């Protein structure tokens, strides 16, 4: 897990309190008083949480303290929960080729274009992305569908055909999943 960074925005008193406890905390603590400094700081940080008393509409990863004073142990609990949520959300996003796959929201995204995927479509993409070579239909049946029999079925072909069609419709990309003689392959950049 990357280093966690806690930004206390416009609350020097809270910063002082948490700084006293910092030896027992697992994050860096920053005291920031103005918006420009805040924007500069978060540009350079990946894993951060901002504590403030007002919601900043243009910034993610905030913990807003509406009711103060607050019990310090409750505050630390909230901070830790927020860092866990951030970690969980960051873990669910996987970069494949030029796309971002979000396993939690079951979406595929490129810039502002977003495609909703089924669980099976996500599993197909993830499985194909782990292979450097084309994956044949039998392997996909066994690994993605858990089919063990030699029964003739066109399930794999049908799913991949529909998935490729969806990707083309939203992203105008007919080369993300490539069909080869030996099976299917995700184009690497």
C-alpha cells in the first residue's frame, strides 16, 4: 500500500492535535490554509484524504467535519475507514491497454466515454489481459465459464462478439479484442 497522506485544510488546531499523535498514526499529516497550496499539494500525491469543514466541490477524497467538536478516537476511526475505502476503490481500477476497468462499478472507461459491463465481460477481459498469447475457446470455457465438458457450444464466441460490438459502439475501437486462428487476444500498447 502506498503512503497515506492526510491533509488538514483550514484547521490549524486539528493539525496540531493530530501532529501530537503522529507517532501512532500511519500517515503523513499536512496543514494547508489556502486553496492554491491545496491544489499544488494534491497534484503530487496519489493516496490522500482531505479533512475540512466545508465540501470542496472540485476535489475528491474528502472527509467533512460537520459536527465539531468531535471525539478524537471517533475522528481517527473515520479517517482510517476513509483510507480503507480509498484503497479499496484504487485497487478495483485496472489499466488494460488504454482503458480503465473498474471492477466495483463494472465499467470500462476511456477519457469521458464509459461502458457498463457484465460480470462475465469483465472476467473475459481480465483473463485475456493476463495472457501474452491468444487464448483458445476451450481455455476460456474452462477458466471463465468453468465448463469441463467437450460439448459443442458457441457461448464464448457469442459473448466476445457482443462485447466487441459494445466496445466498438462506445469507443470506436474494433482492435481491443483481436480474433486470431488460435483464439482471442487483447491488443497490448
